[in-house]
């Protein structure tokens, strides 16, 4: 019981680490919540800080989900229900961080880490679909939604993967959460005001640095 409680608390706290916010302070000495979409995820980091910091934040946010699954598997072995709970708590931590008054990001990268931990093949397929749709549409929001829907679909219909039903349901819950978090993006897409990849937000001292 102690290991179970410890692992679940650790999953939420790890998920709550706001790497995007930390990157803003580290690279520009700014709060990225004051710029762009106001989000702490890698997408807003890309628009505000550039590709280098964004890639770093993407990796770290993905690692949060993967590590959560790993912690549960190590501390509470042979307990898929605990693994699922820990995985979802890591995403909840990212989206509703205790360090940010229970606000946060949209959970895409952290969900990717969870899926990679639950089933590597399904996770890689989801990542591949995300990259493909970013390349085709130049909209990260569309790519994220399509990839989120793709993962549980692949888990369910590709029976050779032998994904437990509980893990499939986890992917469904995660996909629904991602879609709900992207409702403002969907509205902007319909209005034609959604930002594309490559559009940057002017930051303090940008003009001085470019001289």
C-alpha cells in the first residue's frame, strides 16, 4: 500500500513540473504565460522561445509521462490498474499543476510519454501521425487531435499489439482530454485565426538581440 500511494503521488508531482515555464525563465527571463497562447507547453515555447527550447521542453514533458509509467511498474509490479492511474495522474499534473495553482498545459507531449510507456509501437505510430500532419497542415493543434484519435484506434484494431483493454481505455480518456483542451484551437481553426508552425511571437529584447 505504501508503494502504491508513493508512486501515485510521485506521478502527479512529476507531471506537475512546468518545464515550459522554467524554459521561459532560463532562456529569456520571462513568464511564457504572458505571451502567445499563454500555454506552458512546447507549442507556445516554439512560438515564443524558438525551436531549441521547444524541443527540449517537448522531450522533458514526454519524459514525465514515460517516467510515471516506469515508476508504477517498478514500485507496484504486476498492477496494470496502478500503472493506468499513475499515467493519468501524470497527465493531470501537467494539465492542472499544483505548482501553477492547478493550471497548466494541454498534455499532448506527456500523453505521448504515457503511450510510449504503455505500448511503444502505438506511441511511435502516434508520434509519426503527429509529425505527418504537422508537415501537411502546419497546424500543431490538428496534428495533436488526429494523433490522439489514432492511438486508441490502433490499439483496438491492431490486435497483434495485444494491448490490454485497460490500456486502450486509458488512451481513449487521454484522447478525449486532448480534444477538450483543444476546443479553443478548434474555434480558432474555424475562424481562420489559428497560428501555424513558424509564426513567432515578439519577445522582450528580440530587437536588441537581432542587431
